[in-house]
């Protein structure tokens, strides 16, 4: 008699998990109890904290930059019209995304060769230097054209380092996490993302309220960038205290290490595009879905409120901050949910909601008063959380251990650079050129459809070992129970 399993849900996840373990028990070499990795719990906590703090710092900068866009336009492009100032500021913002793929191509293969921990320490140093440097740049009034040039250089340093940051951080957490809790623990990475954004945007909101426009243009805009320096030092300290991931250590025995040292980086990158092209395309589609929504809400919406809707800077800041609060409030819970029902249903729910609700949300955002815009922002925040929560556990599962850091960095950064990071620039330019204030909603609908197609090809990975890695559990007792359960499973059908 054939037992039907639901397409999604907890029973389906357990069915997939049993199938994977049956294959592991009947493969050659056969899985042994000693082959199951028991995670070092104190190291796991430090790994999650260190990875999340890097994202917090990165997105602290994004929050600051997005909320200071109008102010930075006045500081670095004072002779331009307000519209051109805004587009110029967002163009400088987008320039960092041009070099992100280069950072991914450099740091990704390096992380697969020498280890995740060393590369993540290096990216943290570069991020801190780049962010601090922005706060030290003299204004256009002081040094003329060199001011926007130096701003561009600092942004390029930030972008290059960020090219190795998210791919490495997601790989690091995924390879440290027990299989049954990977969604929950991975969601803490993007929890750090939105805490950082909320901290940056909240700080700018307070500074705007306390100092006023004139003082912010004169010197107040520098304060948030100076604060990022100490954050970088703390993050660097935490990352230097970490060991590399169990998955990376296991695959690099002496023989593998010699082989990897002999292989060229170009050859490894070439194999990613020829052997793992399908996973790479799925990765790019999911990243597009997540990051267009992310940058639309975090980087463009504050400006949309002030420049298109005509709200005050303070009210715009508070409304977008409300979306960040809802994301931070639910993201870890949504991450835990993905361990129970799977990653795919959460992505599908978010994509369908975005397609259906994008136009209503922007109609609400354009209303006067507070209730309509607040509801629109909160709905967008919930949709964003549905993409953010499962991403850090889903994307690393697409690739095997030996190329995971490189493949994820390449796919992630290509998609972010082409689609995500350009969202503020493209939507701002289209709204200015067409006068159609619903362009952002149409953009979200389009990316929702593309993302939904990508999710359709996604293989469910909840509670399952990462490709190329043995099962990972929380305790020795769980390892015994898992081995006993797997030993009792019949051989999978050929």
C-alpha cells in the first residue's frame, strides 16, 4: 500500500528527511554513528553572534545611507537640482554594487581554499575602514569635485568587502548549525541585518529631529559613520575567536588540502558555472526576490515618502522604521517555522502576497495621515520577513561544501548587483521620468513573479544535511537516536 504524503508541511519534511538518511545508510562508505557531527554549542553561539554582527554593521551603513540620501546630496552635489542630487546619491550607492561581484569572485574561492573564518575577518576589517572613511570625507564646499570622488572610492571599498560578507556569513552559520535548527539559527543572520538597519535609520531619525536640516548638512551627517568604527572592532574580535566550520574542517583532510592548493581559482569558478549552473540560477532568482523587496523598503521608501508623497523627513523615517520593527519582531519565529513546514511554502506565501498586495500597499502609502501608510509599511514588512527568514538556510543548501562559499558569493552578488542594489536608482529614475508614482509597485510585482518561478525549481532542504556534509545534531544522545532511526530504514528504491 502506498502512503500519500502532503506536498508541504511537517509530515512532508519528515518524509524527505527519512529518505535522505536511508540513502546515507546504504551508500558506500556507509554512515556510522561517529560520522554524525555533534555541534559544539558554545562555538555555535559565537559563530551565530559573530556572523550576525557583521551583517548588523553592514546594514547599519545601509540604513544610514538610505535615510541620509537627501542630506548627502546637498553635501556632495550642492550645485545640482534636488532631483539630480537624489539620483546622484543613489548612483554612488549603486556603484558599490558594481564591485560586489568582483568581491565575491575574490573572497568566495579564497574562503573555500583557506577557510571561512579567515576571510570573514578580512571582510570585517575592510567594511569598518570603508564606512569610517565616509565620515571623514570633506564636503564639496571644501575640496570641490574630490569630495564625491572620495565618497565613490569609499563606497567601492565597502562594496568589494561586502562581496565576500553575506555569502561567507550564510555559509558559516549553515555549516555550524544542526540540521533540524538551521532555519531558526540562519534567521538570526538577517535578524542582525534589520537590527543594523533599524539602528542606523533610528539614529538618523533622532539626529534629524534634534539637529535640524542645516546642522545635519554642516556636520551632523558624519556622526553615524563614526559610530560604525567601534562596531567593526567588536565584530573583528568575535570573528578572530572562532574556529572554522565542522563541514570545512572535515572535507580538508591532508589529501584534499593538497589537491585544492594545486587547483587554480579560475578552474574552480569555471566548474561552478558549468556544473552548478542550475543551482546558481535558482540562487539568483531567490536573491532577486528577497533583495529587490529589501532595497525597495529600506533604501528607496524613505525617499519615496519625502520626494514623491511629500511627507516630512521625520514622519517618513518613522513609517519605514515601523516596517523594520515588524521584520525584527517576527523573523526568528518565521525562521523556526521553516524548520517545521519547510522553506518553500514560506517563500511561496511571500511571493504571492507581494504580487497581490504590492499595488494596494503603495496606494495606502500615498494616503495622507498615518493609518494607511502605516498599514502599507507593516504589510511590506511581513512580506519582507518571509524572504529574509529562510534565505540564510536555503541558499547554502544549494551547493556542495567544496564550492559553497564561492558559488553562493558569485550568485548572490551578481543578483544583488544587477537587480537588488540598483532598485533605488532604477525606481527613482523611472518615477522621475514617467511621473507614474506606482512604478515601485509594478517593479515588486515583476520580481515577485520571477522569484516565484525560481522557488518552483527549489529542492526542499529543511532538516536535511547540507550537500557534501554528514548529518549535524545538537548532542551525543541525538546522534545515537538518529543513527538508530536511520539504521532501521529500508534501502531506498533504485
